[in-house]
C-alpha cells in the first residue's frame, strides 16, 4: 500500500488533518498530526492541516471530503469533534461520538466493563477529601489516583502512603473535577493495538519508573518495548481477545489501543482504552503495526480508508 500510485490515492478527495487543539496533550497531538500529514502528502493525497484553536467551524467549511482526527485529549478524543463532523457530514477516522466519550471517561468505561463481567481493577470515586482515607482502606496500598478524563498519564499519581492521598487527589483535581482511586495491580503492563476488526501483536512495556507515565511515554529513552511479547500463544490470544472485547463493548471502531496489566497469577486486567492513540516516534500503534508487517504509510492509509460517519441523518 505504500508509494504514490494512483490506486493508493484515488478516492480520498481533500483530507483535513485535525491536530493541536487546546488540551493538555496538544503538543503531542501536533507531533502525531505532523507525522500523519507527512505520510499523506508523501502518498500523493491532497491533505491539509487544521488546528481547532485557529477557527474550527470556518476551517471545516472549506470543502473537505474526509477528516483524519489526530487530536488527543478533551476537545478531540471525547466525542465533541466527532459530533461536529457528523453534523457537517464529513466522514472521519476512528470511533464515533458515544464510543469516544465513553473511552475518554475512565470511570464510565470501567463501570461498563465491570457490568459486562470484564476484569478491571477495583476503584473508588473520590468526590471530596472525606473519601480519601476510606478509599485507601478499601483498596489497599499502593493504589493509583487518576483524573477521569485525561490522557497520557497526565495528573496520575501512585500512592504508597495514606498521608499522600490528599496531594495526589489535589493534583488529579487540577486536571478534572472527577477523580478515581484504582487498586494497584502488581504485574506486567501490555498494550494491544486494534486496527479494524484485528488485534495487532501485543506490546510488553517495561519502564524503570514507578509506572509508564508521561515522561516514559514521550520524553525518555529507557523504556523497553517487546513486540510481540514473550507470552505463549494461548496467553497472547487471551490478552488480545480481552482487548477486543473491551474495545467492542465501548462501541469503538476503526482503530485504537487497549492498555492492560497481567498480574503475577496470569490474569489480565483492563486499564483503559484509547480511541486516538499517539502516532509519534515513541508511539505504540506504529510499533505494533510494524510487527504485523505494516509500514507507517500502510497504517496511515488503513486508518484513513476506514473514515466514516456514524449516523444516517437522512436527506
């Protein structure tokens, strides 16, 4: 699928790459979007850039046939931009309105998974400081405190002592009014990228840091990635199967990534789903695609080829 042949580029029309925005992940979005734009242009596609903060409505009125969404975080990954594109009748990449909103919301996605009997670590909603001590007692220590609607591990803190709960909660509250505490699962971290109806080879993530935080994801070079992992075939299939179940349960489509922890007893636990993962040189979906025999250009074109509208609004 790589190259600049007419068969590759025909049928896409004018493509707008949405990147940047105003979320806490805007800098990463610009890197991801820049990589996607370079790939599209290199394949002869009529691709253009639009940063929502430069005038979203006016920008989208310029006659685009498809939108490649590379906006990370709120305002791009949470269903809002997807809803606008639905109304404007511009087919777009990735998940629709409902799935985007659910996956961005760690609390609601965990509630849905738990309701379906899918394994996700126990959690407690932290509504006020009065909830902190009971949460630590209920979940045990260590635990992790997270803002509900944030990505790239922003605002997350591993808490090892009950006395640190207040500072962790306040840090998370700076990112989102809704905060959860989640039981810390001891084990190995994996991620499974999904493309269409297919789970790509799983990636084992090993970092010398306390957990796979923002710096480990985007800044440092000491994180180890193994793709495919050292799991046996049965364990690999089980991990990929659980990721697909979680992805489908949220009504996700197109492409994405599901993060999991496999504990010391071999049980896998769902952590979160990402509907617009990174596409930078540190990103995991391109790594999984390479392990599956796909170049970065192959991956970009496959994602673009899946651009669609979710709802038929009629004439």
